[in-house]
C-alpha cells in the first residue's frame, strides 16, 4: 500500500512539473511570437489591408498627441478608447508613439497647439502634422496618406470652355466625390484658364482635361501642346462628342478616337442602361494592381492608337466582349454594316521619357464616370484616384477602400418569434422536466 501511494505521489509530482514546464514554454513562445486572429463580424478589430500598406510606406516615426481629459462626460474613459484604437496601428508600426495631454492640467500647452475639442488628436510625421477630431480608421488613415506625400501635389483642371469642374457640385461636375477624395488624400486642386494664363504652370503635378462645350482657341491648344512637350502629366477624360479644338492633342499623343458609343449587353443584365460599359477585369498595370472593383462608364467612346517609337501605350480597360461600338447612343441594335463588334478599349495609359524624367498620361473615353452623378457606382472613384496617384508618381499611396458593412440584423416574423418563445419558455422546460422525472423514476425502481 505504501509503495502504491509513493508511486502515485511521484506520478502527481511529475505531472505537476510537466504542466509547469508546458505553461512556461507556452509563455515564452507567447512573449516572443505574436499570433492574432480577428474572428469578429466584418473583422472590426483589425485594420484594412490598405491601412497596413500605408503604414509600411511610412519609414519614419509617427507621433500622436491626444489632448483629452481622463474622463469625458459623454464617452467616459476616452483615453482608453483612443489607446485601444491606436494599438491597432502600433501592431504594424512599433515606432508610432502615443501621448496624452490633459487640457485642464496643461491649458497653456493646449492653447498653443490650437486645440478646440476634448479628445482632439495631433498626428505628426516628417515635420508635418494633422489635427483630427474624429476617431475611426478612415479618418486616421486618410490623414496618414496626406502626411505620406513626398511633396505637395497640385492637380489643375482646364476651365473656361464649359468643362467639368474638379471642385464643382453640379451633376456633371467632378467635385463631390472624386475631387473631395483627392483633397482628402492631400492633393491641392486649382482651375486653369489658358485664355488668361501664359502657360500651364510648372507646379501643376497633373492637368485634368474634360470635354469642352465650346472650341478652344488655337493659342490655348498651343499652350497645351507645349505642356505636353515639356513632359507634363495629363488626365484626359474625353466624351463621345466632337473634340472642339483638342484634335491636335490627340494627334500629338498618336491617339485615334473613332466616333461612336460602346454598347454593352452585360450592363442590361445588371439592370443598367446598355450604353454603360462595365469594367470587371483589368489588364496588368500599376493603376489596376490588386484592383478588383466593378466600374461603370456611361456613354463611353472607344480608344485606339498608332504604334510609335515615342509613346508606350497600355490598355487599362477593355469592355463589352459581347457588345459593339454603335454610331450613336440611340442606336442600341447591332448593325453589321456600320457597327464594330467588341471588345473595345476605353481607357489607356501612355508613357515616354522626356527631359530626363518619365512622362505619364491617362486617357479615358468617358468623363461621366467620375461625375457627381455616376462616381458613386462601384469603384469609379477609387480607379480615378489611382490614376491621379500614378500620374503624380505616387502610386504607392493607394486609396482607402472602405470595408463593406455586413448585415448583422436578424429579422423575424411574428410567427417565428412566437415559435421561438414557446419553444424556449414552454417546450424546452417541459422536456427537461420529463427527462429528469424519468431518470428519477429509474433510480427509484433500481
């Protein structure tokens, strides 16, 4: 008996020692290697890939100073909320530092920083800073995008001939979504009237040309051509209309702009007009790398070009493989005598080397796809911003594509609610009582 107890005690001691050893080993591994997995709905406790990419692009330290009291009347422990939120970013960038300043205890420092609200954040990077008064991923990552720009970028748009305005609010303008997104990402926007300006300014990182409603003067066209000759970057949104003075520009770029509108039967299958061209597959290019959103191009015109030794032409978007190019938007039935079968290229990127630098140009056969009326469709804005980023030689600064919110609500009918209530409140208790009574009866008889 004593030998048995001794053997049992030894086994217990060995088991305890083994358990302690395993726990210590797991603790050591946990301290050295971090393994996390977000299993929440919509991955709400992790950053989007776009945010992670932005953090990886920022080589230097980031400082965030939060001016907040220890307790907020509405939010409670606001510092804890901010600390937990910023920790998501610190996982991927350890040199992101977070500090707090109490406005009540340090009012002079708070006033010097220009703080207006309790909980306001000042994000600093590369001797520049941004003030934030909202706490969410889109706002903070957008601020980091602006701070990550290697230089100040100005996007100018041609004005004075009835063109779409990059900061306009009319339906045909580009300002409410596309222009606003450019501003959010740190681009400056300015108009350019070539009837008044001597030349396209040298500080224009990108010039945007949309469809003029009246012809350009020959002197204005000459200024555009000189801008191209100097190596200026250009985004040309050309609609299915007469070029009105821009013919020399198309010729200089070796572009062919045949008349007609692309008819895409797949659009009708998506309950959209057949005059919309839907983009779903994109040829390899820096602009479309990892881009998988559907885009819509109303009344797009086809693009073609002459191969030349000067320009490199790359197709960015080919649409309507089952469609055709019609003579007019009103002619939606294929006419083999006059129409051209699809697919059709409606967006292209051009490159060449001039003045010891790479010149970049993007031409899209639809200006409406970025207009206030249609920019909200699919990934139109994201594609447009990617184009501007590439034109400004900052394609590494991707646009932040919001994570789609999943429906977390469960809607039940009155009958279903009644069935669930009866099941849990009556049937299940009775079933448990019956099982218990049966077990009691069996034991009593035994």
